[in-house]
C-alpha cells in the first residue's frame, strides 16, 4: 500500500473543513454578540454588574439544558442515520436563528426574553450537530493521517474562533444587526460545504437492539474505557471550573474598560494561541508522551487563567488568553485523537455525543457556573478560583486515572485494530 495522502488531497475532507470553518465563524460571531447584548440590556435596564453577570449565567444555562437532555440521543442518531443529513438540518436551524436575531435587532425589538428563547433553540441544534459533524470526520480520511486531520479540523474551528468574534465586534460597531446577517450567510456556506461531501462509509446499524439499550451501551463503553473516561472528564472539570469566556463582557465593559472592540480582542486572543498550536500539530503531529503532556497543558491552562483574572492591563490580559488558548488546544488535540482512535466506529457517534456533552457541560454550564460565582463573589474571584480549581483537577486526575500519566502514544489497543469502515477506506485510497 502506498503512503496515505495528506487530508487536503481528499475531496470529502476539503468540503468538510470548509463547512466547519464557515459554521464556526458564524457561531462565534453570533454567540459573542448574544452575550454582549444580554449584558448591555441588563446593565442599561438598571441592573448592577453582579446582577447583569447573572443574566450571562442564565444564557449559558439555557443553552446547556437542551444539550444535556438531548445529546445522548443525538449520538444514537449520528450512529443510525446519515451524518451528512443531520449536519445539514442542524446548520440550517442555526441559520434560521441568525436570521431571527438580525430581524429583531434591526427593528429594535431585541429583548432579554428573545435572547433567552433563541439560546434554547441553539442548544437544541448544537446537541444534534456536534455528534453528527464530529463523527463524520474520521470516516473521511485513513487512520494514519487522522491525527493530522484532527489538527486541521481544529484549525478550522480555532480560525473561526479568531475571526468570528472579530467579525462580530467590528460589524456591531457599524450596525448592531450586521453580525447576525453575516452569520446567516456563513451558515448558508456551511450548508453548501456539507452538501458537497460525497458518500462516506457508515457504521453498521443495529436495528434489533432497542434505542435506549444502544444509548446505555455507548455510556457503558465510556465508563469501562478508562482512557476515554479520564480524557473526557479531565476536560469537563478543568474547563468547567476555569471558564472565563462568559465573563468577557464584564471585563470589557467594567474591569478593563475597553468596550466592544476590546471585547472582540478578548474573545479572539485564546483562539490565536489555539490556532497557532493546531497549525504546528498539522505539520508536526505529536507522537510521544501524549498523556503526561495533556495533563501539563491543562495545568498551564489553569495558571494562565489565574493571571488573566488578576490582570488590569489589556496587553497582559491578551497575552494570558493567548496562552490559555494554546494550552487548551494542546489538550484538545491529544484528547480528541485518543477518543477517536480508541473508539470503534459503530460506537463513535454515541461516544462522541458523551464527549460533546462534557464539552457543553464545561462550556455552557461552565458559563452558568462562572456567572453565578461572579454574581455571588464578583468576577475576579470567579475567574481566579476557577483557574486554581483547574490546576487541582490535574493533580487529582493524575491519581484517579493513572493511565493518563502512562500513555505514551496514540496507538489504540489491539482489539480495536480490525476491519472497520475506516480501515476499508484506507485500503481504497491511492
């Protein structure tokens, strides 16, 4: 067999990459402005800084609840139905949300209740989008280049996180409704990209076992595979505790006093570090001591978060957020590679749904947690204590899951190296 091709030489992966980039640009342009509008509506309506922070917490909670309820079943859907069709449906639903927000903002009718309602709909769409789109990626490339494909996919995601907030902040300064108009157009481009993906291998469908039993089977697999369980829960607790992004509007308006333009810079800074890290890994994939390096990256993530929380200097704050993003991408790259390579394809949708649920718990519910702490104790204490909690999580997880300390390579166990759709795909490529 000849050497496996670079992921960008594969048409389906190119279309997938473009679709993910466009969707992420749209999501982060839109989510930034949703948070900014929520905080400003609350402050302009007479709420204090703490009470307005509580409104940001509520936005996070409203996105998390549908994700928490639906994600296990959306993972089963990703294993039983065409992942391309699920991706198209969920991208289209997010596009409709962008259109609704553009119209309401343009007409001056945007309210906290409207933002809360749309946050729920976005949570539903993302619950089904995450497992479907993420589970599709490993079927587009042969296994030998999967780590590089994951790094490239992460570049699309992180580039969207860099440019998306910048688009949102700049366009909001021109006209408040323009970020949502741009997001709607980007969702349309993403929909086109997914539609250009040709037929891909599907995992065998188990139509005899009841759906609930299949959901339980996916959860059981995660529980029994300590590598997968440890990697997923490490991210869950570290990012849940140290999630400072929900409080960016508070820092931009009331602590650093940098306004909407500074808000877009704060939101983009972590993604700058993350994108540079992902770009590095796309050319020089990590091969050794992957477990210890993942633990170290999460510890750096927590430390940089602590310094950001204490900073009153915009340059120092941006520098720390760049380090936060680089460390997060370092751990994400390792975690996603381990999960994808240590999971059979027929369970990948359900296992990915569990991973996506923990990501949602650490992000959206983490936003609720951070906003609640800010409401009770102030934003600085919320951010600093969260960073310390992330460092403590690393120390605890290295003892609870010793496999994370001893894992040296991405190689899966022998029982997973079998005739799967991934391997068949590899053998058919030039």
